[in-house]
C-alpha cells in the first residue's frame, strides 16, 4: 500500500484551521492505494465477546491451568520414582552394610578388591606407564579447539595414529581418503576463514561486493538444494549486512518475500548502475532497490515537498517494513522506470495502484536509521479514555488507515516514532495486515487544550453580549448539581497491563448508576445468593447506636469529631450527611472484606470511583444503565408498588446519560437493566468470568 501526503503533519495548527472542517487540503495529506478492505473509512464496531467467545476463552484458560497441574504432577511422580530408586539401590545398600561393619556391625561388606587402584605397584603402575607413553605422541600432534587447523596438521595426526595402530585399520584407511579429498581440504580452509572472522581477524580475500550481484542473480535462477541452502545462510543478518550494500540487500529480501512464486531475474536493461542514475539526476548518491509486492500491502506513505516525492512513513506489518529497504525521508526518483519527480500525489497513487510483482525503486537515500527488530517488537498497551472517529478528523494524515475506537477499547501501540500519530492495533484485531493510525497522547492533549480554549473564549464573548437580567453572567451547572470536569483534566490514554486473578484476593464489584435504576436490588441479590462468597463493607456513622445494633457488625459507630478528622485524612471513599449525622464507607472497611477472600459489593456515587482507583483494592466498575421510558416505568412500579411520573423517569434517564458522558472512562462493564432477573444473571456471569480470565488494568496498580 502506498499513500500520499502533502504536508508534514506537524501539530502547529492555528485556531482558524481547527474550524476549517471543509478544507480538502487538510482532509487528505496521504491517500491510500491498496489498503486492506478492513481499513475502508467507515466506523468500526467495538469488538465485544459473545457468550460463545467468553466460553471459549474460559475453556482455554481452564485447559491451561489443567495442563500446568498435569505437568507439576508428572514432575512430582518422577521425583518420587527417583527417590524410591535410590532407596532400592543395591549399591546404596552395600554402602550401608559397609558403614555398619565399620561401626562394629558383624555383617561383612559385599564386593571385591580392584587391584588397578593399588598405588604401591601391580597393575596400576603398568597401566600408568602405558598411558604416559601414549600421551607423548598425542601431544606432538595436539590440535587446539577453536584455532585454525591446516590439512597438514590433520595428516600428521593421522600418521601418528598409523604408527601406533598399524596400517591394517579400516578406519584409518577411510580417514586417509577423507583427508586427501580436495572438497574436504576446501572445507578446512573455509573453517579457518570462519575462525579468523569470529576472532576479528581481517579476511585475506578481496571484498565481496563486486561479485555480489552476479552471485545473487545465480541464486535466483537456480532451484537446486545447494542454492536454497546458500540463500538461507546469506539471508541471515551477519552475512546480509557485511556482504551486500543496501541496494543488493533488496535482492535477498525479494528472494525471500514470496517463496511460492519465484522471482524472475532483473533484466540487463533495467540493471543500470547507481552511478549512472546519480549522474542523470545530478545527485551525489543513488540507491536502486527491489521489493516484491505480493498480496500483502506495501505499507509506505509518501508526501510532496515541492516537485519531490518523499517517503513519509513506514507502516508496521507491510512489505516495506519487512524488507527493511525503504526508509522514511528517501526521495523516490523512479518506480519501474517511471519518473516520479513533478508528479502529484494523485498521479503517483494511480500509477502504483495497479503495480504488483517486483518493483524497482530508484531513490535518493535519506540516511535515516530504521528501528531495530527489537524496537519494532516492543509494544505498549493503552486503554482509550475518549471516542475517536478518523472520518471526522481533518488532521489525520490518511483517513483510510485511521483506527476508530470508543472509550474503554484496548490499543496495542507498536510504533511511537511519529510524535503526533502512533501506529497501533486494536484488541482483537492483531491479525490485520497493517497497523493503523491513532492520535498520540501529546497530540490529542494539544488539540483538546486548543478546543477548550476556543470554547471558553466563545462562551465569554456570548456572556458579554447576552447577560441575565441581574447583570451577572450565566453559570452552567450539571444536572447533578456538581461542577463540570476540570478543563485541565483532559482524557487521552491510560497505560494498562494484564492482571491475572488471585484466588484469595478478589476485586471489589462497584455498582454505579442513576437513582431507582435497580442497583440496590442487584446488590441485594448478590449478597443473598452466596453469603460465603459476597459481602458488604461495614459503613461508619456518627449517630448514636440503637439497642438492636452491634458495633462492627451493623455500623462502626464513631464520635463526630473523629469522623470529621477521618474525612480530612481522606479515609472515606464516600461520605454524606443525613439529619446532622455523618455516614460513610471507609477504604479500610473495603480492604477488610478483600483480605478475607470475599467479593466486596458496593453501591457508590461515580465521584467516589476516582479515590477508590488510586487505592490498592483494584475495583471493577459496573454501570447500570436505564432502559427506555416505558420499561423503566414498569420496573419502578414492580419494585416500589407505585407508578412513577414521566418527569421522574425522564430525570433518571438524563442523569444516566450525564454519568456516561462524565465517567464512562471508569466503566469496566455496562448492563442495561431492562429486566432485573436478566440483568442479575448477566452481572453474575461477569463476576464469575473475573475469577478465571485475565483483565486489563492500569499499569500503576501492579507497580
């Protein structure tokens, strides 16, 4: 895939440009050609696991656990067998008998006397003389391992063996024929050269570059087994970088790009020297490279700088990225003999759209360094805290490569070389041929700051022209009666990592949602379903204890001044005031339930989530959404026995929407409470899943 870029994609945009929604020059700075169908610009649906998908993941996780247990059991059985074998060993029993005899036991030790170990004489002395006699001639022909070995040294060793063993040995005759073989002698010479190269010695042969093109052309034409083996050896990095310049490395990449369809050799007419091309274009250095474009997209973008066509981006996963020949900043002069200078991005797009097979690029190298393979494999996972649609973004370099996502989606960022646009895959879409483009954290922060500044200036201008009758400026408040989100708190991404469930430390389940949506009923059902598994955090209060209440069971009864001191010390995740008395849920109460091995079930206001997330309890937030007006009215009537008003139902729905707008980046799971029984089963299934399936959590939680 080749895309076109007209501007450099910098982040320095004016306020006027932010409002230019109809500017075509900003809409398409890069244009895709053979982009995969999955990147056709249309909103993508957020990937969600179906019930069958959840069951499949659960089965896989359980299978892995069983396999690990089987492995541990097998190792345990092997250890037991070895221990039993030692105990039943006859040698060990003989040693025990001998030890008993030494301690005064009448039992005589079994065994025999080995005269070879009589150091005073006998067989040991004669054997020692024989060994010392044989080592004398071996030392004369000793060959140090790791040093260069000549065929003459090997023949000397053979003669020494023949002198001792005689000429009638069949093995010596075979070895003599082998050592005198010309091919074997050539192999020894090659071994000596490799040994010198490993030690850093300079090779005695002349530089290989002049004959490299002919060698690789022969490899391309040959289909023999030896040629294939040589090709595999030369494709490895040490030989690839040492033997060939970058232009000829492309030949090797072309050979390995498509093993199913062999590459035809480049014709002599197209094999023009780089020196001739440099003279033709008036450049000091020219590279000629070959890349095979198959069914996989090319994965490169270009931009116009005057009349020049410059490679602006290498997209991870494409042929250009795998071949390693095209670099960002290279200027394209020709593609398959067609000049590129002076062409517009649309013309280049049309030319390259239908090109397949081997492509010959004549280019001016930029000298930029590519990332190593280790850097390319390095991946950062983040959770998106905002919604993004590339179709609505006029600043994205290439809309066809844009990745749309919603709040809560997991993105695997594999390249952050561009400070403005990251290359990433969305969770569940790692099989895409190419990575997509998403705005970087810094780029999105700058854009949001500029947008909020424009909104603030516009609101200030409106307030100056349209004031309320009292002469005071209008002040917007949320329907919940709390201040709006701080303008400095711009939501971008949150780095995440996988968290594996711990059997003795369960994550608390936090239910949030608008009033009368059914949170209390769902919480009560969980607590009543299994009291050994679910528990509630015991709240604190400053009111007086009643006769039927027990401190530490119904409430923690605290003096009012102590309660106020705990509030100032931020010990409560949520607290309130009712009839001059304080009520609240402390972090320590939640932690006690977690440490007991039970699942703590909480009903909290969304504002309490922020303080809970910075603690060590790792909450799992479930948002209970309201259904439509008709169903909500029926649910409230069934639960309370009174029919609610239309305004009351509308207020519940509006507050739920406001919560989603302000706090959806905290949500881990959403349940639409159309039916309380169905919602409970869905909640219980999600809680069960949390105990066996890894989850994405903020990286800070595991640090």
